[in-house]
């Protein structure tokens, strides 16, 4: 089940929309040196690309995770993020059908 209001709130920020775009094609959006262990993109890599502080990016990522647009996976001390394609697709379908 998706929460459309949370998703709309999450999409209201240009930075959060950029993060979703970057994670759609991480190989194109991030430098060749970023590490991908099959869990997504490390949070610090997103922070570096954004040029914003760690605390600012963490707050934006938390909103995206809360809206279920991103999936976070902790591996040891690292936090990896990837898009939740099922939720994105369901939300897009709802917007298409109802607007």
C-alpha cells in the first residue's frame, strides 16, 4: 500500500527528485569510482554528488525512505540506497488513472 500524500510531499523537493533521477541510472550519475555491492548506492556518494551537508542529505533521504520511494540497506557501517520501482510504478499508475 502506498501513501500518496507522503509521496507528493517527498516529490516537492528538487533535491529529492534529483536523487531519484540519479538512482535510476547510477552508473551514469555517479563517478566510476563509486562502490556498488549490489545493494544500491552508498549514502555518502549521494551526499557528495549533491554538494550538500551530510545532515541535510540524510534528512532528504529519510523522507524518501519514509515515502517508500527508496529502499535502504545497511551493510556493516554503510547505508546503501536504491529506488523502490514497484512503489514508483504504482504511484505513477495512480496519478495517470486519477488525474
